[in-house]
């Protein structure tokens, strides 16, 4: 029986963000065709790799 790789584990983040900023961010993501969580994950990865935004 072949072993299958485990799926990536996801983490739920709870932060208090200004409603106007959040709404603008979601609108910008939808205009560009991106999901907000994908943008956040990429920014986190970039910050970890380079130490800057």
C-alpha cells in the first residue's frame, strides 16, 4: 500500500481589522481575481523569506 502525502494544515487567524480597510482589501482582491487568504499567505511567506514586506 502506497503512502500518500499529508495535506497542508491550515490555520485560522483571528485579528481585529478596521472595517473600511477590510472592505477595501476584499474589493481589491476581487477586482484582481485573487482570494484574500492567498494574498495574506503570500505576504507571510515573503516576509519570512526576506524579512520585509
